[in-house]
């Protein structure tokens, strides 16, 4: 976790894509959620990534409570 609202990750082995997920508690406007929600983003293997509970233009704001790196 990074400062409690973001999760940094990297998957280095293999080829293809991997997914970073962060579980947040707060609000999200796309899709609409108040309380717990999960932000997911896919990255190419070998590229570091960050997912955050705070979205562009404050479209979401929350506190991270867990994160995962998942190979796809």
C-alpha cells in the first residue's frame, strides 16, 4: 500500500497481462458505490503499475484496505 490510498505492483515473470486491484472504503461515481468498492486495472507483464482509491477530478475517494496482483 502507498500512503493508504494507492497500491503499487509489478508482475515480472511470463508474458501477457496482469491485474492490480485495490479494495477501498469511501465513494466511487463510476460505477456508483458508497462504502466498499474495488478498483482494477490491467498492465503488461514487466510494467510497474499503480491503482488508487482517489480518481480523476475526485470521481472517487477512499481509503485502501487491501490489494492484489493477479496474473491474467
